């Protein structure tokens, strides 16, 4: 029995030695892989942070150009002087359309002559009033030409406050810098200060998503019938193409306005 035990022990030792010999290259390969993974992970982390800095800090500064308004307008001063507050300059016409930015004829009554010694007042009278030139104001809220926005529907109909979209501009003593998108030509106030599209206040941006969000909130407690989501509208359209006249179409197509879908706001 002792001879058999010794033979078994020798066989086991030989097998163990071969196992160690065969596993050593594998261990070395794993160690090399672990060492090579370190620089890859480090390079990825550095690239990630560099991309974030480039995309969130450097790119917005390159994307937007900064311009000053032709005249630095003091809202606080004018609101205190006029009778009807904001509506003295920003009013609805008899046909229901909105006046928007005041024209020169609204300013001449008070500024036919220089009032005070402000450089902006002198510039306004000498370069614009006396020459009959309209001030080329840079409009912060100017939307694309295809967008139709009715102030009457929102202010008169829905009773919205101007602050909801325009912020507390009536309390400003000077106009902020106008930031223009070098690609689209529109104000940064449309997209918002955050390049990621985040906002804290309702007036931080004027994107279509903000309009949709407001409409959803205002109509959350209203019973909605025959209002279709974009997916359902697409399915109905496909059915109408394949089987003309079988789908039910009509008003109630827009999830935001419950009216004639996109063409309520986009002309």
C-alpha cells in the first residue's frame, strides 16, 4: 500500500506542476491586460471632461455673438411717467392686433426735444427723432417667420401676465446685452441661457416645448375629448392613405391646443 501511495503522490505532484506551468502565461496575460486598461480608462475620463467643458462652456461662447441695443432704455423711468403703465407703449390696436415694440411716432410727443442730459437721450433725439428714423431695436423674443403667436388669445383670452413669458423687464433700468445665435440669427432668449435647455422660470426660454407644457398645465383639469397624440395622428393618416375615407378626422388634432394641429401656430 505504501508503494501505491507514493506513486499516487508523485502523479499528483507532476499534475500540479504541469498545471502551474500552463497557468503562468495566462496570469501574465491578465496582468498585462489590467495594466493596459489603466491608460484607456484615464484617456476616456480626460476625454469626457474635455468634451463637457468644450460643449457646455466654450461652445456657447463661440455660438453666440453679443450686441448692445441702439439705445439703452429705462423701463422703470418710463413706467413712472406714463399713465397706463406698460400698455401706454405696448397696446392692442382696435382690430385686436398687438403693437409690440413702440414705433417712433409714440415717442415723439415726449421726445421731440432733448429731455435731460443723458447720452442715450441725446443720441435718440439727434439720430432718430430729428431724422425720422425708426430705432433698429434688437428683439429678444423674435420667433421664426413660420411661427404665429396671438397676444390677444393669451393676454385677453387666457388672462396671462406678460411676466410669464417676458420676465420682469418692466422693472429694469437698462436693457441687457442681446445675444444672437451665429447660425440661426435668433436671440438666445428663445433657446435659453442653458445650452442643455434647462430652465428655472417660465421666462427663461421660449421654445415650443414651453408652449406645450403651459397648455398641458392649463388644460389638465379640463375634460378632453377626441384629442389625439402624434402617434395616433400618424396611424390615422396611414389608414386614410391606404383606405381613403375610413379614418375619422377633424378638429381636436393637437394635444396642445385641441384645434387644427400644427397650423394653429405654424403658418
